């Protein structure tokens, strides 16, 4: 796993959007368009590089620092 503890709030939001969009194993054009409009290409690429190889459990546990219960 990557250097996720040093993510900014904006990077974490991008992570959540990407996770939600990919939850059905396919990103639709409207989802991609929305994500691209909200986050920089560099932010999206950084998150993808750090999370693409994670399984569902690892994804859910990836950044507990931001979870509010």
C-alpha cells in the first residue's frame, strides 16, 4: 500500500469518488466526466496508482484516518 496517510482531504474525496464509480467494475462516461471536472488529472492518477491493486478489504481499510463514526 502507498503513502495514503499523507493524502489531503481533496485526494481522499477523489479516492471515494473513484471507488464509488468503480464499484460495479465499470466507470460510465458520465461518472468519468464528473470526476474529471472535480479533480485534477494528477490527483486522479496518484489515487489510481496507489489503489488499483487493492482488494475490497484493503480498499475499505485503506485510510481509516478519515473515517468518522
